C-alpha cells in the first residue's frame, strides 16, 4: 500500500485570490473565515462562513469554503447539508461528493450510493472501486461485490489491499472459509502487517473452530505476551477456549470505514517521511473524518485524526478527539498520552500533568507513561519529581537500549538543576555511552564542565564535536562562543557569538553573552546595546536580569571585580 497516493485536487477546495462575489454584509465574515482557514482554525472558519451564508445564502463560493471548514471541525452532518445545497446549485465539488457518498453509507442507503457513483460522484480515485464493492455488499449483491473487489485488485499497487478488503467482506457475511483462504494465501505475510489484519484473521480462525491456529498466528506475529492491548486481550480469550465472534467488521459501513482508515493511515505515514511522496495534511484529515463518521468507535482512525489536527496546531480539536476514545478500549493509553501532549501544546500544563499523574497511577508498570510524566515535570521545573519519574521509567526498562539515551540525559539535567552533580555526571556519561554522538548531551556535559572549571580540555572537545554535528544550532554555537570567552580567547569568541546571535537573535542569554564578548574586545557601546536587548527579552531569572542591569550601570569590568573574577576568565551565572 506504500505506493498509494491521493490526487489532492479532488479534495482541495479552490479559493481564488479574489474570492466569490459577495452580497452586502457577507464580506467581513467571509474574509475572516478565509484567514481562519489559512491558519487551519476550522471551528472559527466554520463560524465565520456560517455568518457569511446568513448574509448571502445562495453563494456557492462561501458554501464551498464552509464545507471544508465543517468537515475539518468534525461536523459531518452540517457538511452534508452544505453538500446538498451545492448540488442544488448545480456546483460540482470533490469534497461534496465525498461527504454525500459517506452520508449515504452512514444511513445504509447503498443502492443510492451505487446510483450516485454511476452518475459520476467520486470519493477519490483510490477509494471509488472499493466504495462500489462495499456498497454492493450493502445492497445484498455479493456476487457482484466479489467481482468489484477483484477488479480493484488488478490495479497497480492495490492487489493485496483489495484482496484483504474482499476477505473482510466475506467474513462480514459469514463466509469465514473464503476469508481465511484469502488471508492464508500467497500474500498472507503482507496481509498480517497490521494489528487490525491480525485481529481479523484470528477472529475468523476462531469462528472456524481453529483457536489453536489463531493463537499460533498471534504468537508468531507479536509473541506470547504482546504489548498491544487489543492483541493481548484477544489472545487471552482464545487461550481460555472462547469462540471469539467476528467483530472487526460489523456492517458494510464498517467496511468502508476500514478503507478510509487504511488509506488515511498510509497517507499519514507518508506525510511523516522524508520522501517526495507525501500525503497532504488535508487529505489525511478528510479520510480520517470520513472513517470516524462511518464508525465513531474506530479508535485507530481517531488517533490518526487527532495526530493530524495536532500537526496543524489545532490542539483543542485534537483534545476533543482524544476525549472521544473509549476509556475501556485498547487505545486508551495511547489516547491519554496524546491528550497530554496536546494539552502541553495548548499551554494547559497543569491539566497535562494531571492526565499523566492519573495515568501513572492506573498504569504503574508502563515505562513510557513515567517517561512522559518526567518530561512534563521537567518542563514545569519540578526537577525532583521529574528525576523520580525518570528513575521509575528506567527501573521498568531494565537493560537500556541505544534509543533510551534520552532518559539518562533528561534525568541528568534534573540532577544538574538540583545541584546534585555526583548524580548528574554519571547520567550524562551513560547517555553518551548508549549513543556517543548526541550533540545535545555533548553540549550540555561540556558546558557543565566549563561552568565547574573541570575537565576543560574534554569540555572543549565535546562542544566542538557538538558544533560540528549541528552547525546551525544556536544554543550549541552560543556554548562554543562562551567556552572561548571563558578561556580568554575573546577575538575567537566574538566571531562565534556573532554566529550564535544570527541563529538565535531574540534569546536573552545569547544577547547577554554577546554583550560580554563585545565589552572584552573594546566594542563597549555595542555591548550595552546587546545587554539592553537581553533585558527586553526577559531573562529567565531576576538574578540574571539584576546582573545585566548592573553591567549597564557600571560596566562589565566593575561587575567582575566585585565578583572577585579576573576579566580574562569571567565567572558568571549565565547558562550557555
């Protein structure tokens, strides 16, 4: 399925620079809606376009804009009404086609869906063939449906996908033998690549009174103790001798939801990659919305939808989707972790902390939960609590892998902030032992050595290595410049700090450091300018701000003398 790609033009709505001709009273809300749409603020856009339609109810340009906003905001019922209005106005619109077809399937009107497809409506070039096949299932025309699935299977890149959909359709009408024949056939391995395909085949085998084969299937794919809660729950039921019903697909509408989930998932994966074949965020959003409208309890689609909304910075909408995921379902843990991240992004730090604290109580043996709690406690500068959470995560992990360097690094930061260097340094070194070339660790440990005036040669090697790995990282450039400054190499520090300020022009620490460097090379007027800029960017602590104000009053030399430090080896409390 990796070769699937959606034609963006089908779902995107063309908003011309000039926009539609507007009646009196519609221009203001329409333009506000346009701005909200550009920012992916679907709720606001839907509200503004609704106001514009009140003033200009027959304007198909406003309708088209409102249609996209309502789908994005998750109100498919309103979107269906707008799509019907566009049809009455004689306007062809790709998204309206999708909304109309999905609405017919949601209502169980499959003969009408087939008629709409025959008249040229399209749910998307990747979907139309399977939409027809599932609609034939819904219309009770199984023989024709089988031929329709087979026709899609002949299309390049869709063979395995269409065959899998056919197997689901057969199982949904009780033909478990036919379904198993497909799932156990020549493409069996690729059909077992996802959780849902494993669940489907295991349920089908159980219906064929082959629980032992179902257990063997699950064990081969996920082991006898799978981490995935849905697979673990199913395995437990099979091991207990229960004949498990086939529930993955309960209706043709569920089958279509499965199609939209699969295509949306592939597009979402592609959009997260580095290749050129990327699924546009809007396409992922539309397919995920369609899947959840057809099957509101499809948690996998909800997770994709929420992640997509987060990628568009629509955190409140994402939180609303996470809240809809069944607390008793197998994806509750993933939903709560996602909700916590969305709350953090929305600035609701206390709410996110509460979510993770509750989750840690409910799932005390999940290392990922404790790690996430540690991250948010660290953001709140509750370093003791964060270190404790990271310790619990590491204890649960046991023997760490290379990918878990970040936990030692994060805990090391906490210990360093708590002034427990005897614990911090071993964590930083452990992080480097697991992943030797991590620039963040090299920079933090190297800078810490400089501040403590120990291991200076090693510190320079670390920071220079970090700077070589990340030449455009402003924080690392600042560290290197500050290291040169602390060693009295002021001309070299000047060039490096000017590079740092170009990368991070609005950072109070970098501006403060550049001011100190300028002072040491005789550029005192420019030094004062940088210190004033540092103050305008609000230093992290009042102690830092007070010191900068003192430098503006009496100069750096006097400040250093008062601190008992020679000018050639400045000893400040600033962080690099």
